[in-house]
C-alpha cells in the first residue's frame, strides 16, 4: 500500500562538529519519503518556492516518490531551516526557521491521493496536518510527528490534530514538553490520553521506546563509529517504520516492533552523511543486512 505524506521540503543549513552544509536538501517530508521509498510508493504533499533547485526535484523522482502534490509557488521562497549540533549530537539547536511559502500554503490534495489508506503527517504546522487529513476519505492508519517549535507556538491546534492520530513519533524532550511532565513513562501515558494509541519516543543514540496499548518495547540505536549529521534521523526513522508497515498492512504489536527496528536501521544510514547522502542510494540487501545485525545486537537467551 502506498503512503501519503505531508511535511516540509526544505533547504537546510547545518553545522556539526564534523562539517557544515549550506542550503542542502532537507525537510521532514523529504527525509521521510526517501526512506519510505525503499519499502513502498510515496505520495508527497508539500510546497516549495521558485528558488528550489530542479536537481532536488529530479533526485526525488529517482526514488519512488510521486510529486503531483508538490506545489511550486512562482516568486515564492522555499522553507529554510538553520541549526547546529554540539558534541552532544542528540540535541539540535535551531538558529532560524523561515516558513516562506508554507506561511500561505492552502493545500488542495490531488484527487488520486484522496483514497490514501496510510497517512503520515510529518513535522509541519499542525493546522496544515489537519487540513490535509480532512481531505483524505477513509484513512486506516494515521501517524504523525511534530517538534518543540509547534508544541510551543501552536499547542491548541496541535492537540486538535492529535485527536485524529493513531501513532505519534516524537523525541524525548518533546514528549516531556507536550505532556508537561518530566517522567517519560508518565508523560507517555498522558499523551496516549490525547488521542494516539501508540507513542514512539525517539531518543537519538539511545534508541527508541514504544508504548502501544499495554506493551512497552525498546530498541537500541545502531552503534556507529562515524556519525556526521543527525539531521533528518527522526523523519528517516519514521519513513522506514511506516514504509515497512504499509508494505505489510498489519499493525499488530509484533509487526510494529519489527517496523521500529526497520526505522532504526534507516536512521542509522541517514546519520552517516550530511543531507540525504546516507539514504539516497542504498539497496535492499544492505538494509536487510543491517536489520539482522540489529537483531544480534540485542538478542539474549532466557535464563
Ligand atoms: P529531524 O528528523 O527531526 O532531524 O528533522 C530535520 C528536518 O526538519 C530538517 O531537514 C528541517 O528542514 C525540518 N524542520 C526543521 N524545523 C521545522 C519546522 N518547524 N517545521 C517543519 N520542518 C522543520
């Protein structure tokens, strides 16, 4: 089954202790769809300005990414994000967020996207997330992401969107901020009361934690020797997670666990290079190989 995603398509300026890129291809929808495209077809709803380089559009076309829903606004300016990471690569510091064409975006989704069964509301204005979802006739699985920027600036709107979401993927600081609760387990319980049935907490190099009904599952992050740029790790994780689920269309707990590891596999590739470099040209055997390594990483015998 294909996935419909709404999110940002961006030009990112990022500095890490290992280097810097200027106006590189980024955005939540970009990372998500590139990652998910290894598992299924992806339909993107987003907007870019006239300044968006054609080579980036061409790159996305080389993946299984349908760009009918990518609007280009004449004279408009593409969304830009600027940030940096210190040696603690788990924390992104935002220097600048320029919404550009997203400020006046009123998405009208293509007719052929309206039958989507699996929807991912990637990190973007929660009003846009809700607006897109309202145009989908009968979604069966809705997952979403968000970030501190929206939790702080559009909290009420975000809470409205969350009522319509089955699975929420956010990081640990965002979990605490959204719930207004420092303890992660208590915060998770509070967020599950806001709408989502499943909460996936991304914890950077410490892995991911999933609360799903009564079950809790933890997966490690792949211990990499060379991490260059964590930008996009969260969206790439979500792309692998949702891509795998959409390819089997069964979200029982055991499958969500496998999907969680698949997401972690994809994120581990993403952080090995700047921008989309780590996930632009993988092949499935490579992905499977790392999946098996993950299994060995945390496998142990019962006593
Ligand atoms: P992450 O997976 O959390 O590292 O997300 C990184 C991507 O999020 C970057 O490529 C940014 O372009 C994008 N981004 C940053 N801030 C925002 C925002 N406020 N809304 C939407 N996308 C954003």
